[in-house]
C-alpha cells in the first residue's frame, strides 16, 4: 500500500509545477565549435590604456558591438580548460569583427539579430564581456 501511494505521488507530481517547467537550455560550447546566439545588437564604449578609465581624458576609447541577450546563457568547459571555463547567466557577448563586419552590422544596431560564430572567454583588458563571439556571419535580423 505504501509503495502504491509513493508511486501515485510520483506520477501525480508530474502534473504539477515540475511538469510545466521548460526543459533546460543546453549550454554553449567554446571554439572550435560554432554556435548561433540571438540578442539585441548594441554599441558600447569602454576606456582602454593607459589607465582603463582612471584618466578618461587621456585613456584610449574602445568602442565595440555587443549582443545583449534576453536570457542568460551558460558554457561548458572548452578545449583550453584554463581559459574556457564554465560560465552561467551570461547576458552580454562582445563581438569580434573586422571593419567590413562593423559596416555590415551597423544598420542592425538596436534590433534583435542572430549571429553565428565561435565563442571564447575574456582574457585581456580589451575584453569587456565574459564571452566574445568571433562572428562568422549574421543569420537573421528582426
């Protein structure tokens, strides 16, 4: 009788809040794997050398494009375990683009866009987000 009650509770609980939760999103993988990421394309500016913001009048300026995500993403450990560490709830990704890439994406600023590319983790003072995406090509814009 106890076994039947436990089984009923287990099966019955599948109708409750647990059953209504969406399946967890798979974590993104670092380079060399390619991935697609969707977010709002923004332009942000950070200070660079020599003082990285301590002396804005003399520090260089480092503008760049970023993908702002509506939901945080996670990553799994990558090929370079000392750099490509697991991350969670990342909501901003810095884009790595050449001059042509900036020109091509500029009309999409402020719009939701899907980009394909390879991810790597921040590792220098010029990286202003936890994750960076070397953009291969835009997939779509809305």
